[in-house]
């Protein structure tokens, strides 16, 4: 094995089939097949539709990634796959594919955590993660503050959403405003033309007695929806740009305020932001300003690496290989509620198996 492990990563936790190939901290390929257009008419992700789309896209996407990276499947040092959390059916497609490729190639299999992967992907942008790293992960399903002393073995949850995640709130408000799905990108774009101080929407869980690091956007979502309904009931035009800007401001204000506070409280000098909502331009701008004011170093991957992708899974897989973490067993299962405290799913203690078996000895993928 080369000094820098060559790993292929498969991500199918939601509606995007992502396949990435990484050598150490260098990204070689990042192929994505999205089914978002198939879900748009439903106003959200339909699990069964997502699973079927993954089935159709899996092999072509893997082949595209190998071609882009200029490597053969037999060159790989390992196969990594998102084992959870996520949609159960979607995860099963990815896990099954990863097991098939790893088994046929005689390569070690690594079932890894979706959230830990979102943190590790920053290594492809800014080099090795500081230890510990404070991470703010914001997406359609997650709003979490995580402390990671060791991304491969020790990830500690400090706070999370108690209802709607930030990305989910964006989608729901976009639906109320008839802006389509997904809501995050369109609200971000429209908000640039609005006044973020036009409407004083509430900031959830920011009182002195509230949980310091937890998030709640359900109340904000309801307040925005009722404000819009009142305007429409009165026969008045809804100022979409101002509503978008004010709603967005309320979300990113809470996210960045709590993240900076967590860094200060834990004595951590770096803040990493990941997940799909990390592509939001206002979140990036406010985080940069507040981190600068607090003397913190901000690390945010480029937008394409913030959304779900195979590169992040490959990055964590490569780190597992580099640090000698044990591989997963062949009976690895998808776990839709895999806790972030499990960055990967190793084989049970005492479990041994030979990754080089009769099929790979026949050199099927020569």
C-alpha cells in the first residue's frame, strides 16, 4: 500500500448518488448523480424514489469516478460507504454496492458515519484537521455542533436540533412562498435583494435558560408562515425578498452565535462548517465576520463539497486506512440512526476475516 491510501467512497444517504476517489488528502474524482428533479414535484424527498434512483445510478457513477481519477478498481486500497444516518432504503443501496465491490476486489470495507464524513471532507480543501476540531453541521436533516478530538474515533455531540433542521426550515418556507424545492439555494439568491432587518423574526433557543448549543427552527418557521398568511389574508402583496432575507438572517444568526460560543467555551481555535446549508452565502459571510471578531480560524469547504458527495466518504475512509482503523465486517448493515459518536462501524472484537478470497484471486477486475 502506498504511503497515501487510495480509497473510493460511496454516499447514498438521501437523494444524491455520490462516488468520490481520494488519495490521502487529495481529491481525484467527485462524481454525483442527483435525483432532486424527480422529487421536486412532491416538494421533498420521497424515500422510495431516492432508492430506485440510486440503483440506476450506482454503477455508471462508479465507472465515471474511476475514469475521472484515472485509476483502476484494482488499484484501490479500500472501499468506504456511508452506513448511516440517512434514509434506510437509500443507505442499503450504497452499503450493498460497497460490499459487492469490496468483496469482488478483495479490498477492506469501511462503513462510515455521514456526519463525520461532512467534517472530514474539509481535509480535501484545507489540509489535515486540527485536533480537536469544532464543527457546525447544517443540512436538510441535521443541525449539530460537534467536537472532534479524533475524526476517526472520537466525535462528541455538544448540541443538535430538537425539531426542524436548518435546511428543512428553508425548504418549508420556500414552499410557503411558492419558490419550489429545494428551498435553500433559491432563498439565498432572492434574499440578496431583500432587507435582512425588515422583519423581526424570532431567534429560537437563545434565552439565558435555553440549552446553549441546541437548535430549534420550528417556531421560526411557524412565525414566518403566519406572517405571510396574515399579509395574504389582508390582500397585501408579500415582499418575498424581505421575507427571505429576514428569515435567512434569523437562521444564520442563531447558527453562528452558538457555534462561536461553543468554540470559546471549549477553548477551540478553529470552527469548521459543513453540510448543505454551509453553501449559503449569508451563513459564510456572518461566520467569517464573527470568527474574525472572536479570533477564530474559519474552515468551510467549497460549496460542492458541502452538499452530500462521495468525496467526503472517501476522505474519511482514507483517514481510517491511514490511521490503521479496523475494517468493517462483511455483514455490515445500514443504520438509519447511526450515532455520530460512531465515526465508523468496525468489525466486532475478535472477528476476523480474509479480505482476499477466491473471487478476487480470479482477478475479476483486472
